């Protein structure tokens, strides 16, 4: 399966712990996006990254959340000192290029479900 | 901020019926995507529409992009239980298309 790969699929953390979610984009895709989905809601944009660069993080909470996409390895979404409100499904997506048009359709991974207890 | 409103939010129908779901905005999008998402899984792309007035068909699904590229509709003919799921529309702007704006979705249940 050459799709977007996310892990872990399910993660349980106690309040105050750290959560790390990983995403490997589709082969040949250099653009990665993270979205968050609360129950029975749509997806909310968090951050857009290219290799080693954060392009747009306007959807990221100002504190405790960070994301990176290193030159080698997967993209990582990191949540420090988790709180119950962080419980959600976090989806990673990738695309072959930036900009508009059909060439930039984004493809989603199967998500990582974070539960904070 | 670009917003997409989807309607209806919930729809429950019998197998064999037809239905239409809508995706509306006051903003213009360079392209619009429709996704279907099943519980516990990620959204799966159904179609991308780019040109105003464009109509695309995918078996029993017909997608239309409004002339002004501000709205879209998804029509399903003779719905089947396998069509059950959350249908999401997403609009991409002209510059940072990856920062797509998603509607909150239409949850469709097709009863056998």
C-alpha cells in the first residue's frame, strides 16, 4: 500500500503527557498537511509543511502543539502536556505539489485517534 | 476566512431512493473535492471539480460545480446501503490549495 501511512492508529495518554503522531506521505509527495477532526465534525486545518519547512501553521494552537517534516523520515505532530480537549482524530494528508488546481488534490491517511484520560 | 456549509447535516433514506447534498460558500474556490469517510477511517477522495459548471459522474454519483465556483452538489441515484458514510466537501484556494477548507459533512444512512 503506497498510501499515506500514519502511526500509531490509536494512542492513549494521561493528562500532562506528550503525544507524538507520525506520518509518511505517499511516494513522490513532498507536501504534508495535518488536520484535526472532532466527533461528528469536519476536518480543521492545522499545519502545512514541506521538507524542513513550515509553510502555514495558522491552524495550530499557539501553545503545546508543534509539527516538523525533516529531510529524512516522517512528519511528526507533537502535542505536549496533553489535555482532555486534545482527544480527537488527527489526519495527515499529502500532495504532490502546492498551489491550486487538480494537480494538488490531497490524499489522506487513515488517521491517528488520540484519547486523553 | 473561507467557509463551506454543507446541508443537510444528517440524512436517512431507504435503499433505492435518490438524494442530493449541497456544499455552499460565499467564497470562490479554485477547485473543490468531495470525500467519503467511514467510521474509524480517513476520508477517501471521490472527485475533484475545477471548472465552473463542470459535471462529473462516478457510477450512481453525479457531482456538479457551480458556475461561479462557490458551490457544489452531490446527487446519488438509487442509493444503496454501501453508500452510507460521511460526505465531506473541501474547497481549495488559489494559492495554498493544500490548506483546504472543509465543510462539517453530511452523514448519510441508507437503510436496506
